[in-house]
C-alpha cells in the first residue's frame, strides 16, 4: 500500500481561501527545513536543482531477542562516501519528470521497484549555497517484498560502487537509552537524509514524536568514558616482565659467585638496588591489575539493555 502524500499535489491553486499550514518536524535539536508544496516546487526557476529520494518500509512483527518489538523495517543505504542516505539522486527536469527520474536512479541501485506520484510525501528547500529542492517519497511494502528488494540490490549495477549496501533502521530504544535508534542517529548522514528520516517517521506515525525527541536528545549528551579493557593484558605483561628481570638478576648473581675475584660488598649493593627496582615494578603491576579488576566489575554491574516501556 502506497503512503498517502501529505503535501498538496501539483495543480492549480485554489482561488480563495488560505491553504492549511504544511507539517513541520518540530523535534528539538534538529534544524527545520522550509517546506513547500509540490506545486510551489515545480514553479521554481531553472536555477534550482531537484533531488528525489525514497523510503521503502514494511510492517515488521518480529521481536528482537524475543522481547523487543521491531515494528517496521525501514531501508536506507551506506554510500560510497561512508554516509547514510536514501536511494535516489538528482533529477534533470529538462528531460525527466520527478518520478521518471527517481525510478531511473532506483533501477540502478535497487533494480526492481517503481514509484508513482501517489508515493510523494514532501518537498523541502535545503540549506547552504546550493539551490536544491529535496523531494521525498515513501512506499509501504510487505516484509516479503522488502526482502526481495534487499536481495535484488546486491545484484544491481551500483552495488559495491556507489552503494556499499542496504541497512535497516532500528526504530526501538533500549533501556540504556542509546541502543537502537539513538545510536543509529549518531551516524553521519548525507544532505537532508536524517531530517527526511525523522520527518517520515513522524508523519507516517511510525514512531511517536516524543520518542523521536528522546532519541535525538540522547545523541547530544556527552558520552561516558569507555573502560580500557586492555589494562588487564598490560598488567599481566608488566608482571611477566618484572618476573623475567628478577630471574635475570638471579642468574647474574650466580655467575658472579663463580668468580672468586668478585667483591662481595659490591654484589650485595647491586642486589639491593636491583631488588628495590623490581619490587617497585611488581607493586605497580599489582596496582594496575587491581584497577582493571574494578573496571571489569563496573561493566558487569551494568543493567542488561531492555526496550523502553
């Protein structure tokens, strides 16, 4: 079932009466983009470029770990530049309609899907020096149809070149308030992709607005310092090294004892200095192991991540 467009379709404006206000994102921490109708976008002059991208999604009754509802499967893709984005690209309005141009690009990246004007969702003016109108489409599929597209994308012309692969967006938030959607939103997105994702999730009622706001806010909190799990290995390495030094000192003392001309007082002094240095190394290694043990205990005490109620 195609998503119902929320913006006015291209056509003549009504002669009288004010148009209803266009929907906005309204999520704190995410800059708003100026919305415009499809009619307004098509009336822009030749100095404007048009980009068209699509979100393909399907209801997903699955349960992660048997207890976290997945709700929907939403497709995005990892691009050649390491950024996340939606399938699509720029459309040359001199030769293509918006949908024809979009389907041409989708055919290169996905291979087996065609969208229509009924899938049109919204248009926004982008920020920055470039005059670009970002058009966005959304098509609801069955989970089987979505999986077929994922398989087809692997065999498309752009796979491994401009597109590194398809990814599904986790729409849940775990009990630690970072696992799932917040961690996904912390990635880098191309252009308007992050805004379009949040906008579509809100407009299509796929994620409650307050949950979107919480997920965005979680990405803006400073991250806790990670515990250095390599400390345990470092402690064992220091202790092993100290043991080797102690054995080496014992061997040297044995060699000196075999030579009658060795001064006994000098040997005692040497042993005292080396023993003191080795004792300090062993003490440092023991302290390091204790601190690592405390860190490991802290990790073990963290609550298992569960879905937020």
